[in-house]
C-alpha cells in the first residue's frame, strides 16, 4: 500500500524521567504542505494517512455491497435458466431458455476495459511516486500531477469507448431479433439487465474520472490529489473485475 510522504525527520519528545514517567515518544508530522502545527502532530487521527484510510474504508464498503448486488443478479440468472414451464395442453414441463448469441464486439470491449484498468493503475502509482511528491510538497513544481493526468485521461477515453461498444452490442443483438421488449426471451432479457446495470455502474466511474480530472488542478495539497485518484482507481478496478465475472457468466453460463 503506498504511503504518504513526510518531509521532516521524527522529533523526539522526552518526558521527565520521574516516577511514572514515560519513555521518549515519536512525534511525526503527516506531511502535506505545511499549515499544520504541533496540534496536528498530536491529533494523528486527522492526518492525511488516516483520511486516506477512512476514504478507502468507505469505498471498499460501498464496493462490497455492490459486488453482493451483482452476486444476487447472477443467482437470479442461473435460477431462471433452470426454470421450467408447463404446457397447458399436454401438462408437460419444458424449458424456455434459448441461449443468446453474444456479439463479438463484447470481447473487444473487454480488452479496452482491461487496458483502462492498467492505465488507471499507472495513474495511481504516479500520484504516489515519492520523489515527485517531495518536489510538490517543497513547492518545486507539480511533477506527480503532470505524470498522472495523461493516464487518467487515457482511462476516461477507454471508458467512453467501452460504453460506446456496449451500445453497439445492444444494437447488434436487437438486429438479430433479440430486442429488449415484452417479447424478449428470458436469456435476452437477462443479457440486457446484466450488461445494462454494469454499464450504469461504469458510467458512474466515467463521471468520477471527469470529476477527478477537474479537481486535480484545484487541490493545492498533494495528499488530496492522492486520495481523489486512489478512490477513483479502486472503483474502476472493481468495475473491471465485475465485468470479467459477468462476461464469464454470459459466455459459459448459458
């Protein structure tokens, strides 16, 4: 896990070694561009590292709930696939599940989403690069920001291309007679539900990327820029992993 940069060496506070005295206590500033003071060092729970951990905890908790939602959706998929209906004339049970031919563009979309995950991880690594963070903290420029923005922009581009490719896949499937309407077969209905809900989640990720690019230049403190990129990156990686699982269900589960 990347760590926040601290620019000053540890200071040691020595207590009077009388009865009940305490050993020397390290007092470390948490970094981030000054403006803190001695009280900031004592309130470690308000430091940049603690803020990053809190934001990560919130993001991971929300993503865990989201993954549970997708897991329930997959369970409904398999339950409906195994469902049977009764013929009112013969009173025989029969299955009405007809597999959907997946548009080949889905695999190209998957490749673009995987590449976007790599570019987002590169952005996350650059914003935590210690030598660049040191220069920004000392006011010598913004090298971490300059290295990070192009990779976030590339991720945004691949995300938009993925959503565009998904829309093309829906049009191709509709042209083959698997439209999303009241005449939909169970398999085509679940295809649209699964891919549509994931696309909605990824659209939120695209909006988060746009917001991230917008605020990176506004934040003066480097740790706030780190938090913005880090939270967006974890969300994006999770959506990529969710798509791989959902695609495997659509390809192998039918």
